[in-house]
C-alpha cells in the first residue's frame, strides 16, 4: 500500500475545493493471473475532504492525524507533516491527548499554543489502515478555536435577550392590567379598617371578593374586630366597675367612720360620766353603763362585719355545717327579735308548720343571717307587720329544698337599686345623715354565708313603700340525720312556748297559724317579760358575737 500526502492550497488561494489538493490515501494491490504472472495493479484513491479557511498559522476547523508514535500524518500546515510532536514545544499537550485516546478516553480538551489562542479539540482513535505498521493506532483530531466553537451561542444569547425583554414587557402590561383588579379589595379593606371607629354596629367587613385569599383576610379582620369590640366592652365595664368600686369604697369609709365614731363617743361619754362621779345616784350610773355596754356590743357587731367581709374577699370565710332543725332555729331567732318587733308596735305573722325541717348548716352563721334579715325588716318597717313562712319545694332534679320567706310592709326598694344590695359596701342611702344606721355589709355577708351552706338568698320589692321580701333557700336532708335528741328538744321547746302563751294570756307570736297577732301584753307581765327578754337577748348577742369571732 502506498500513502500519498498532497498539501492543501497555498495561502490566499480561493475557489472551490480541489480533490487533488486534499489529504489523499492511495491503496495499490497487484493482480495476478492463474499462472501467477502479474497482469496489472489495482489502485484505490481516497481524498479526505475538509473545507478550511485560508488564514495563516490558523488551526481553525482543521483535521489533524497523528500516529501513535507521535508522527504527524496530516496537518493544515504542510511543513509539519512528517514531523514528530516531540520536536515541537507544545508536545506535552498533544502527548496527553494521545495517551487519553489510546486509553479509551475521548473527552474534549482545551489547547493553548504559541499563538496564545485557545483551541478546543475533539479526538478519537482508529486502527492504522496501512500494512506498514498494522498494530499502530492513529489519533484523529478535529481542532477549532473557542470562538468558532461558541459561535452558535451568540444566536442563543440574542434569542434569550429578546425573550427576556418580551417577558419584562408582558409582565409590565399584565401588572398594569391586574393592579386595579388586585388593589381594589385591599383598598376596600383599608378604608374599612381606617374608618372602623365610625362604622355602625350592623356594618360588616366587605367579603364579596372573587379571590379566596382576600375573603379569608376579610373574615380574619372581621373576627379581629369582634374580639376587639368584646375586649373594649370588657375594659369599659371593668373601668366603670373600678370607678364605681372606688366611689363605693370612699362612701363606705365615710359611712363606717361615722358608724364607728358615734358608738365610741357614746361609750366615752357614758364611762366619763360614771368615772367623774357626775351621776345623781346608782341607778343613773347603771343606766349609763348599760348604754355603754349596748353600744359596745353594737360596735363589736360592726367590727365583726368588717372582719367577715375581709375574710370573704380573701376567700378565708368558712362554715361548719351540721344537721339541724331549721324550724327550731327560726323559733330561737324570732324569740330574740320579738322585743324589737314589740317595741315598734308591729304585727308578726309566722307559718313554720309543726314538723321539724332538717337542713345541714352552720347554726351560728345561720342565726347570724336570720337575725340580720329579720332585723332589717324590723328596722325598715314603721307600720304594718312582718311575715315569716317556710315552704317545702321540689326541684327539677328531684331534690327537695326549704324556702324561708321574710316579708315586711316597710320602706321597700326601687327595682333599679335592688341588684346593688348584695354587693359589699353598697347602701341605697350611704350618706352620714341618713335615718337608718348600718355599714351596708349585712346582706353581702348573708349571701356569702348562705352560698357556703349550699343555699341561695334573693330579694324582691315592688318599689318604694311597697315592702320587701327576702327568700332564703336551703337543701333538705334526711330527717334521720337530726337524731332523736334534736326531736326531743324541739318537742320540749314547743311545750315551753305553749305554757308561756297560757301564762301571758295573749300570744307574742304564733308559729302554727298564719293569722297576724298584735304584740301586746298586760302592764305587769309585759314589763317583767321585757326585762327578762332584754337580758336574754343581750346574752344571746354576746354569745353570737363570740362565735362569729372564733
């Protein structure tokens, strides 16, 4: 086989490519006849076409063929054909290409030769097509400049620029078109929020938007506004309550100061009169001492009320509930209060039944409540009478309860003022020049005590000068819990009351009949009974106050 190399055209020569001016392979094979005599030779000629640009010293778009031993078989520069790469200064780069190709790696590689231009070369390896060195490999390289290799990117770059500009323009147009559509709901919500203080309570936040997120935002704003309204109402109510409580406290301090000062003045004056010997006789001294004693007991009651209300506010007030006969307790309290009722010329009507009324309560605290309620009824009633009755009721849950109703025909209370009476420190008339004395703590203490015993207390009045009714309810318990001794005591007390009624000739009160009986006595018995009852009442009061202090 014969290999013939024909040089490419000279620099500056233009025109269509000439096959004779390309790298050519010429294969020649002898042809023999049957006798073995050479008849002729068979030639096969092939040209490696490659269109190149005629730039001096340029490898742009050129094909290079290098043998495995480094011999340059084809090159755009004719002077380099037949030379070995080892003879050139850039041999290391080409040798690395040969090693990679023989090893089966054909990744593209960048080359930089003496002309300082960066080239990119793609290469592959083929077996030698000649019979001279059949085991030798050929490396076929395609070399071009990076500029030529990346020339197509300019068009892509231009396309990207055009697309970017187009997208930006389309976005601007879409924004101008969609801005009013998107801004309108936001503007409505903004206007609603800015003018929310002037809105009517029935106006709701706009929520008829076509965008779901804006509707959700409107609902969130509406809920926030509702919560703010509730909080503002609570704050306003708390502020009013605090202001009212401050006024009530101030009024209470003035009232209490007056209530404490007057008894102290009486006690001081009475004691000084006796101490300085200004009394005419012993009876007058005893009278002043009696007044001082009564006033001291009254003062002790005021102080006890203050202590009780302080315990209530601190949550330390407690009761010791035990089974007791409510009817018997009522009879004892009525006996205590009968003197005051008699002194005011009032009628007392009772309807307590004949059977024991078993309840579970604190006896001392329950007496305290009943004395306070009946005492108020007596104090605020100038004409007419007081009615005390018990009623057994069955609740929806099936449990029974007893209701004690204490009704008077006295001063009465305006309906607008009734809800204030069970608050601490509150009085309908809290001035220091009022007709009736007191601190305004009795009903508040009574309510807390009754609630601690599992009951309720309510007050009803139709208005001024139309009387008042106080209802106290307590749950009933099994009568067997009272025990035999309680029943015997009740029978014994009932007999004593009947004997007293036979002695005095007329009833001071009736516990079995609902009709009203005047509280009148004959002169002799009435005076003796009054004195005995006063002593008994004083002892009971002291005993009650001692139990409250304990």
